[in-house]
C-alpha cells in the first residue's frame, strides 16, 4: 500500500476529466492536481515550450511528494513524454494517448477513426501512430480545434452557446466527411463540452474520453507495484492553478459538481 498522492497535470481545467474518472473508479486514491493556467493553451505552443512547461509541472508535483504522475494533457503527452519518462525513472508516468487509442481501436467497427485535438497534438502525429500500431489498417483523420480550449477555459461550455456550436460544427465536418464511426476526444478539455461535440457529430458515433481512458492503466500500474492507496479511506484532494484562481475554481467546480474552492491554491511555479 502507498497512501501518497498521485500527481496529475494539464494546462488548465481539462485534466479534471481524468480526475472525475479517477474519483469514480478509485475514491480512496489521494491526488494533487495542477492546471498551468498561466501558460494555457498549450496547443498553439512550440514543442520546446511544451517540453519546458511539462518539466516545470512534473517538478512541481514531485515536490508535493507524489507516488506517480498522470499526464492528463494530450499536448504534453504528444510532445514531451520521452522527457518526462527519463526525468522520472523512479515512479510510474502515465499518459492519455495510448489508452485512448486502445479504446478507439476496440470501439471502431469500420476502422475509420477521427481525432479532435490541439494543433500541437495533431502536428506530432502521435494519435495516428498509436492507433495504427494497434490497427494498421485504420484510417485516422485528425482535426486541430484551436477555438475549443479558450472557450472551455472561459467557462463557455453550454451547447446553447452559438460560438461554441459553430466551432464544434466546423471541426466535426471533416470527420463526418471521412465517415468516422469513432472519435477520440484527443484533448482532455473536450469531454467538458461533450454535449456540443455530440450534437455537431450527430448520432451513432462512439466518443472516447482520453482522460477517463487513462485511469485504468494508471490503477493497473499502481497495483503492479503494490502502490494502491488505502481502500478503507477517502483520498485527499488538492488542486493548484498557476493563474486565474477564481475562474479555475468556478469552471472546475461546475464540471466536477462540487465546490473545489476550499481545496484550491495558486501555485508559484
Ligand atoms: N487539455 C490539453 C490537452 O489534452 C491541453 C489543451 C491546451 O492547453 O491547448 O491537449
């Protein structure tokens, strides 16, 4: 047993989609969450910048005494995973891309898989590689969606929001044209606007939540090291953001369905 917390990070509130899934699957696990809101969005940054932020975030979480790292940011995962693995050889470092690709390969019936993600994730080609490693015949169509993260970060998640729906429709169109039967939400912010994306894609398409998909792999990695927490207790929950505390608390609380304010602090990174 290991009751130390799991360290989880994203550029903002997106990684809370992984937190929600972790709390449902393993409520006994403690976690420390960091949203690097001062530098969000990561999706339009260069790989070198993303690698710098990723190192800063894992360093911050390590200083909180974590037992494992969950990179709940596809963009960091796609651009800095090699560095995070070599920086942290003493603990499990899990990402979201491989579990999401595995879930998509299991879900698709036609082999036509769509990916909605940030510019930097699409440019890396990480999803094409991950899906085709499992399913070489798959046809992967990846679409960069730069308008979505700023909308989510500003709390505009209601499918009745015209600007949000117009953006979702724009990004859904190439996936519909490609005949995708399965779409990976390849940015952890997107499940927060799942209703808008679902409405834009139309019925009958399987959506894969990359943050949620990662939780099974994380718990397996901990179990393999005999490092799960104390199942008799409820785990501790701490949140940090690097800017815009009030907005982070508001959007995060609305998504998780409980007030994270008393457990959230501003991080000096
Ligand atoms: N939520 C992130 C991801 O999964 C980062 C989005 C961004 O900051 O652009 O890619």
